[in-house]
């Protein structure tokens, strides 16, 4: 199928119809104000072996003296696409809100081609289905597109730079620590403030950059209660910490410090998503935003899940989260990143080992962020399973 697609402000949404319809070629009528979006969309389509033809187009809403005969303008500019009818069907992909040019192209197609020679398509309002509008009757089919993370991020104007969970040694380590990680998640409510103590000691054991183990010997400020003693003994069994049974503990590596200092939360999130069979699961994903010349802004996502064409962004926090400025920054970061990566139905999640104040939960829900905290941390599995089945988390 040859597909005509007017680039919109959302290249991610524009990408879905060509891929779902398995278009062999896509024509992009590109007004001056949409060139950046068209170039971004074209790069992803060409990477998927789709032929792309950009066509210069008058400005959106430009029905001034230059467009006295808009139908003739359509025929002149889209002539090559119409000649391609010998190769099959021509389709028109309507954007999120069809503009005047799309409606005129639709009319020209209807008048120029036979009933079996053209189609008009649009995404359903929830982004989960494909509507065939012409020829009628209107038919809706489930949108079945399995995007790759690199495609998804590129359409969102970002580049995937690294993913810690894609490295075989990291995967082996996470699998090796699986039992301990699940135990930490189950016990996080009982551990309570002791988690903050562990975080503090783990960070004190590292250098200022958090890279090298410089002060391995640390001391608890109190005798370990049963939940903390159980956690320290389990850490010792895996060779992460040497605990003397009293107050002294010795961290065995920088990696052990990072795990104890909150890395177990990311591993819990990764294990949960991986074992539920999500299409793509990345822990410690690094991306840069393609903002043009100069230093590209960089973000790290604790967990990024891509299911079909829906993205989930997860932030993990093992320390105390109060109602102050630091918590506000965490929510702002999560909301900002998730908004840029979830133009289609998607969600953001905050996982917190410590219980989050109700005021923060309300603020998070208001911005579309689901919260799983403290004793409810283990409910993340059920929530994620529902999301993978197409439900919203909030």
C-alpha cells in the first residue's frame, strides 16, 4: 500500500499507521512548519525499510491567493503518488485532528479513484485501534504494532544511548540476587527507617562520585532488629556484605553498595516486568534528547517498559519521601519525562520502598502518576499486569 501522511506535531502517533498497514511507501506532504517532525518520522520509517517521499507543501491553513484551486494543487503535488496506483492501493492517514488539506486530499481521492483503489484511515481516540473510514462502513481493528525502543525514542526526539540491563553480566547478577531482591520488596514496610540507614551507610562507603569503594567498614548506629538482621544475613550469604551479627558491616564491592543503597529497587522493578513477559524491559536506560547543536540533555530512566506501542516510565526511590522540595523535584522529573515519552496512551509510576505521604500521592495521581509504596510495593506486579493488558494505572 502507498500511504499519504501529513506530518503532525506528534511523529510517534504518525508512525503507527504506516507500520500497522505495512505500507511499502509513504508520501509526506510537508508544510514549512512541519519539516522537523517530517524528518524525524522519515528517519524511523526508513530504518524500518519503508520508502519515504517528502513533498513540499503550502503552509497549513494557507488558502490565500496561492491556493485558489486546492484540488488542482493536490493533483500537481501528489501526482507521483497517484501514478503508483498500478502497484496497489493508495491510502490516506488522517492525523489526530484532520486539517483542511487532509480533507481536500480525501475528496480528491474519492473523486479520482475507484472504490477498491483507495482507503482512508485514522487512529481511534484512545490510540488502541485503527479506523478504516473509506470505503465504508467504518471498521475498527486493534492496532497491532510492536515498536522497538529505538524506534519509539527516535519518534519522541530522543536517542537510546545505553541500557544497563542489556549487559549479560548485569542480567546474570540480577538473576543471582532475585530471591534477595524479592525478600527486600516484601520486607520493606517492616524495615522502614532501617532502609534509610542502609542507604546512608552504602553511600558513605563509596567515593564522592559513587564509583569506587573507599570506606568499606561501616557501623550501624543501633542494634539490628529482626527484619534488618534478616536482610543483612541474606546480603552476607550472597557475598555482598560481611555482617558481624552486631553493628559492624563491611561492604564487599562498589556494586554491593549500589545494590544496598537502592539498586535493589530497580532490580525488583526489572524482574517484575521481565517475568510478566513485557515486550521490552530496560533498567538503567540512558537517553539523550535531540535538541540540535551543543551538548544534548541526558536522562536516565530507572525502568522503561515498551508494550506494543505503549510506554511505561518508572522511577524507583528507596529513601524517605516527604512533602518537601526534593520530592517535588522527583515528581516533576517523572512527569516531564513521561509526558515526552507517552504521547500515546502510557503511564508513569513511582515505586517507593518507604510509605509516601497522602498529599504526595494525590499530587502524583493528579499528574497521571501511579504510586506503589511501602507495604503496597508488592502490588506493582498486579498493577503492571493490568497495564500490560491495556488498562490504565491511574
